[in-house]
C-alpha cells in the first residue's frame, strides 16, 4: 500500500481518537451510560459487554435505504455477552479447523483476518471452540456438505440454539450495539485508504480494551437471517425464524473495498446477496459467547415467536418416503394457537397463519388447496366452531360454518362426487350416556361456499365416517364404532371397553382404524410385551380386531395420530402422521410413520406441535399424470440444488416465469448482467411491450442460450433483442457461470428434451405455480422490483488483472464469434440485435481499466469496434465515462439507482423508436 495513504489514515486516527466516541454515532442518544463496559474477557481475546437493560437501533427511516433496512426498529437486551475484539484471524481459524473439516485459508500472515470462509465454516469453528472449552454448542445439524476445498456449504436441519451458553456468531443487534459506540467509517481500512487489500487486525487501534475494525477491513457474517424490520421495540431479537430458500445472510460493517460514505450501521448486505455458501477475500467473522434468554424471532408474515419451528426433512427425501411429488403438512402450534403448514412441493418452509382464531384438528381438503379446522379439541365439552380457509401464506378466504356448534371437521368426497365436510355437534368425552344425544353431520362445500347441513346419524363419530355412511369411529375415552350391518345395534364399544384416544378411520375403503391406548390389557396381549401410555400405534380392522402395531421411538411417545389424507394411489394406504411427545410431555416433533416397515421419520420440530394432518397427492387410475412431468416442468428453481450462484438461478426462474406469462405479447427482450437488469424498467418503455430478462452475473453464453431456446422460438411478436456489452465479461467460458446456472435449474434441463409447441402451454402454466424467495429482492432491491435505491458512484475499484486480458485471448475470440453467430440467427428471424453498454462509475475514465472487470481501455475499444463491424447497433450510455448519470442516479460503482434506470429506460425507448 502507498505509505503516504497509510500516514494519512494514521494521522486521521491520532487526531480523532480522543473524540471518536461521538463520531458518526448514528444511534447515539448522548447518554454515556449506555456504553458497553469493557473488562476482562471470559475467554482470551473477548471483551465483556454490559447490555442488560440497554437498547440499540436496527434499520433506518431513510427512504433511500434498501427495503430490508427499513424502518428503524429498537431492540432491547435482557442479558450481557462477550465479543471478540477483532475478527477471527487466520492462525486461530486454521489451528481449530484442521481438526474439524481440514479446511485451511491462505493468508500472507497469521494476524490477518480469516477470509474466504462460509457461514457454515464459521458455525463449525464456533462449535469446535465450544467443545474445546467444555460448554454447550450453539448450533445443531444432522449432516454437513463440503466443497472440494473442504469448506462447509450446507447443513441439513440446521438449528440455532440461543439458550446455549456456547460460542456463536453475534446477532445483528449485538454487533450493532457494540459498533454504534465508536462508529467512524472514515477511520477504517476502507476503499480510500486500504490499497484494496486487507490489513492486520486492530492495526488502527491496538488498545486491548477496545473493539476494532467494526467498520471497514472485513465485511462480517452475523448470526441473523433476513427478517423485515418493524416500527416497534423487540426484546432480544435474533432475526428471521427460517431465513430464506437461498440461504442469504446478514453481513455488517463494510470492507476494504467500501467507500466511507457507503458504510452505515444499518447496512445489512452487499451488492449481491451474501449466501451461507459464499466465500470472499473481503468476508470474515468474529464470535461472541453467552446465552440469549427469551429470544425473539420474526416470521415472514410480520409475526414474532419465541419458539421457532424447524423443518427436519427436505422435499426430495419426503418425496422418496411418500412416493409423491406433492406433500403438505398442517398442524396446530400450541404455543400460539395458530395454524402452521409446510408445502413440501415447493420448499420445506414453515408458514404460520397468525390471527385470533384458536385452531384445533386441521384437515386438508382432497385437492390440497384448503384447510378446515375447529376451535375446540377432542375430549373437551366446550362450544366449538368450524372454519375453512385457503392453504396459503395469508390464509385467505376464511369462512365460518354457520351452525351453532361444530367440531373436528373431516373432508371426504362422496360417491356422487360432491366434496363435503363431516363434523360432529360435540367433541366431548364419549364415555358418558349423553354421547348418543349428540350427532354426526355433513355439509357440502363448493366454490368457497357451504351448502345446507345434513344429519348422518346419532352419536358424535369424529374419528371418521366411511363414504357410504355404513361405518364411523369415535374415541376419547372409549373406542366406539357406528355399524349398520350388525344385529347388535348401530353403536358398539370395541377394545374391551379399555381407554383409547386419537382414533382415525382410513379413507382407502378398508375400514381400518388406528388409535392410541394407555398400555391396556388387550393391546399388551396383542403386542406380546408390556408398554406404556401412547407408546404404541394400534390398528384395528373393520370388526375391531387388532391387526398391526408400531412402537414409538426411544424417549418419545405418540399423540394426535392420523392417517395421511389426499389423493392416494394405493388401495390400502399405510402412511400415518403423528406428534412425538418427549418424556416431559412436550410435543416436540411431527413425524411420518410407515405402517409397512415401522419407520418413524421426524418432519418438523418445535415447542408444542399438535394435531398434524399430512396431505399426499399420488397419481392413480382416476388421476393420470399430466403430459409433462410436474416434478420438473416449469420448475426453474430448486432450493436444494448445490449451485454456486443460487441467486442467479432464482432470478433466471423469475425471468422465465415472467416470459411464459406474456410470451405471445413481447416485442422487445433485454438481456444482461445485473448492470442491465437494474437499468431497464419494463413499463417505462412505452413504445413496445418489453421484458427484462437480465440475470445477475450473466454473460453472452446465457444470453445466447435464452434467445435461441426460449425468446425467439416462443416470442411470436418479437422485434428487438438487446444484449449487454460488457467487455470484461467477454473473457468467460460457458463453464464459468452459465453452465452451473443452467445445470441447477430442473426446469431448464427438462425443457431441453421436452419443450415444444405441443407442450409449451402446459409448461407455461406449471411455471406460474413456482414461488421464489422474495428476500432476495428485499436484500438489495426496492420492494417488488429489480431496482436499486439511491447511493453514489463512489470509488472506482478494479477487480481484474487487466494485463491478463489481451485482445487475442482465445476466450474473447470465441465469444466474439458467438455474438456474430447470434446476429446471423436473429437476422434470419427478422429480429434486430442491439448491444447496450450501461453506465458505470465515470471515475474509471481516470484509471487504466474500462470498468471493475476490465479490460484496458484500448482492448475494450477493440472489442466494441469488432461488435460494430458485425453490423450490430450499439446503444451506449457509458460513453467512456463521459455520461450525465449523476450520483443520485447511481447505487454503487457498477449499478444505477432507480433514478438512473428511469433515464436509461426512457432513452432506450427513444432509441428503439428510431429503428422502426
């Protein structure tokens, strides 16, 4: 680094050190009593932080900030903690990880921060330190995945335990609380003074009693996953309950690349999403130790919870176990009283529908689109109502069954094809003489409306009723059966009159009943061994005789057992869902039970999970498979695919979904990396119906593929194709970015062999069903768009070795040929090909490089001239840095803000009109 710059920053430190406490403290209220107390560390290198009773602020009310950085939210602490005074250094990381995963980071010296580590590397490091010191680990997982360099890139069933007293990453609130007390980005290793390289930790502040490098030097992982802020006060905030499908991480502090003006305490990310598997020269971490009592998580729909629910299985594994591509799970969160569901056809994402209605015994409709539930539970004499609502994230179209008292609803499809709900007038204990004074009913449900109630028979048989009404079941506390084909009467008591509960009648026509008991004589005789309360699922045939049993897992008992529902292909269904209760009586898990082999597989885990319903769709004779494979057709994003660019795959999926939604109307299609993606506002191009097909980091290989395979063949009205011309991206091979992105899209792979004029409509329809992790947009874009907030052009930084980018590079020459061939292809279809150069930081005109990605100016001009020579029209808004895009039209050195996008789009519209 230039010694003059080092001297400048050291002098700046000397002049400001005494007053640094008040410098740029964005959250300071002028009260020094909230200063953290630094003392002897619990462990070497850590400082004590007295946070009890104190508060900090996350986010901002600045409208120019990113969506996920707004609004300002206050966080209070009821605990103290210890934090590393600096980032974890190379020597410490390598010494520990040598015995854990064998991963090793390369550093020029041991005292530099450990860089090029993933979020999960940091998790393994923290757990290893906890074990070394004989304290609880803060993270749990069932298995880990590693790349070729031994970096951990994924953890199955990952779970953070805030109550553990171990080492962990700091929460965003903890990090911000400490950083806010001496926040001065000007006095940091930033883009102005760092020489674009990392520096020794604490080299600007060597005091052993002060935190250092909170701003600049290294961008730092924190523990939180993205959750939208709220204008409120939160106690002991720990982020999102489940993060997002691509594993985006909150990162804090800025790096040696960042300009001081761009570093804010409220910042939560980088230009591109930082993912759990992301590694970077500028990305590191520090640790804290100590437990978090009464931790508060936020949910996606704006709620908050203190006891998170965690998925324990992914969609592909459940697909194997159920032989179904479409599985949904619904249950009651007894800690909140709310309905929770997981749609395993998309992602194993926990969705809790929060309202003031108490939810018991949810039952999913035969088509999987709705859920019915009641407001009281089996065995309780209490007034109850039945409701139906859509099974989506908002629980829309809530409708109440208009009768005085209704309980424990169960869907069925009658022999005449009507979809009905069977319910009972009371779910009270069935041992009393009043049982037969109650009744079982059905009501038709069609097009979101109830029909007229119809009585079926006397007795409240809420365990299920056969389609022809010849058979019904009730339990709690006796196992009672309604029969119409016996001489002894229609109501009989089974199981020797012993106590039973949680009965469920299968819907496959076999009239089998599963139930739980209290270790009764009849059950023990059948099993052949003694067992305790609810330690066995028992199955009786249509005559009440026991025919099958399954034992509960060690340290658990069963509760709330139900047959799986839905469209099941097998004549006899042997899939069961149940709550698993630990020996403290806590309903910890919901599990899938396979009656064929006795396997019990946990699906989700939480504090109190009641009344599960598992809906399974399988193809049978009456439900033939679609022409296309619904597992892959239109599924352009797979959350579990090990892609190095998952955010690019998400964007590609969203772009293709948008394309199929309007492919027969599109006249202009634009293709580019994030530089063009962020610059084109579709609706601002008034003269033509336009689609923005930009994808972050993409290049000519992806442009070419999408144009040849999708946009030209299936865009019947297409007139113009606009492709980004970024000379630095012309040095890439197909394998560098495009190959991994396409390979990790199941929909793309499927389309390569099956997309045709005859299948396009079905594929297009299926593509509209896919949901995408919206946090990707919120992390950096303005809500609901691919547009960026106002920032500044900042400091021009060159990330490429321009000496290694000559004009005669084989990769460059091959890519120029690809552009020429693409021009010939579009010409043959009567479509005009245009190359666009979006604006970058004008300061690059004073450097040797065309932009951050190179090449030199001379080579860049040769490339642009070569494209012009092909007869391709150039739309140039960069103009070698001599453009009129102001700082407010910029977000960062490489991308325009929404104001810049408005100008770019307006000018592109005018340019296209000149080509008519």
